[in-house]
C-alpha cells in the first residue's frame, strides 16, 4: 500500500496550489487513491470526500490532505462504508 501511494504521488504533476492548499485534479486524486474516476465520484456523492470548484470552470479539484487522509483510513475504522466496487455499475 505504501509503495502504491509513493508511486501515485510521484506521478502527480499538475497539482494546483490555492491559498497555500494543495489540490489535485480528478485524475491525480483517483491515482493516489488507486481507484477509477467513477469510484472517486461515488466517494463524493456519498459524502466520503469533498470536491471543490476550480474557478468558473466545470472541473472539480480535491484537497490533497483530504485525499491522503482517505488513503490512510483503515476499513475497520469505518465499517458502514461498503466496498466501492459494490457502488459502481458499468
């Protein structure tokens, strides 16, 4: 898990910094979490993770600290959150 997190962090290149906070694009946040974009959107819709508007654009950003905190969570800490693969339909 830690190696996967380090590899994902190393691949991040277009991070946005606003008011001293680091924000990730959808691709960067999904890579850091090791999930698909659809799973990331499911996390947001279920209130597990917050997304933020990028100015007037439709694009959303994700606060890096919040994404990294989610990476560190242990499943037993939140037993009421079902596995993401059960939320996503093709």
